[in-house]
C-alpha cells in the first residue's frame, strides 16, 4: 500500500508526479507546480469523460432555457399553439448547436421571427463583433439586451456604429430590452419595423447621424410599441 503523503514529500523537488486518478508515477520533465497530473491512459479517459459531461450539461441547459422561454410566453398569456412549430425548430437548433442562443429571451425572439416566416442568422460575426440576430430581409441587426446593458450604453453605441459601418448604411441595429419580450413578445416584429423606420427618419433630419437625445426618446418609443 503506497503512503501517498510520504511519496509526495519525496517527489516534491523532482519532475516526477503522481497520476491524479491511478497514482502511477508520471515524469513531466518539469518541476513546475501543477494542480493535476494524469498518465497517458487516464488523461485520455479524463478528456473523454469531460467532453461527455460538458455535452450533457449543454443539452440540459438548452432544454431549461427553452422551457423558461415558453414559461415567459405563458405568463403573458400568449396563444402557445401559435408558437408550437417555431418552438420545436428553436429547440432542435439549440440542441444541435448549443452556441446558437445565449438566453431564453433570444429563444423567444427566434420563435417570434420564425413564426412570421422571417429568415434569421443567429450569433453571426460582423467585423470584430458577434451579433444576436442578422436579418438580411429587413436589413436589421437585432440585439436582445438584458438588464446589465444599461451600464454599457456608450460601449453598445460604439459597437453599433462599427457593426453598421461594416454592413452598410442601409442597415440599422435595433436593440430590444428583455423586459419587453417578457411583457408582449408578439409585438417584436412590428416594433423592429417601427424602430428601423424611426431611425431612418432621425438620420434623414440629422445628416445621417443619431443625435444624443435619441436614446431617451427611443426608450419611450419602445414602451409604446410593446403595450
């Protein structure tokens, strides 16, 4: 029976370590402090188990997010039968590609867009940024903003300018706060069209720019659209 404490004491100043799982000696050719060491056989098993655990976790996470999205729709008394097909499409996409949606609110937005037969691309790279939804038929980049985004208004504004510069002047970034999706998701498409139109009108009157006061006015505009 190996006395691990004594063996570790003897090996403290050498490059020989004990495998984390089977306690075999492993020569790493280094005396750098390492948290866990595995022999080749255990390393292979560990990596396989880690991947299986991560895959299982992501699948469960997507199912929980999807269930939460449906619960939000139920709370606002949406007619769930109208969302059934879109809901199944979103869940299947999420299970096949767990990085497709970052939140339940993004799933709600996807269901609403699919329900209106609008082709969307999720988590798309635009320049140095990754956007929630790219909607070519509407020339809209849709971003779903959670509570914390209120602390990053300047950062988001700069980001929107860079994204639009990359895509072209015909495009607009439409940011929808999550609270509005929780209140009345059925107004999403209408709100997107109205905000896009409103932004174009503002740019036309301000030499293509969005003035500083727009954010406050935009907030009121959103509130009225999601009633």
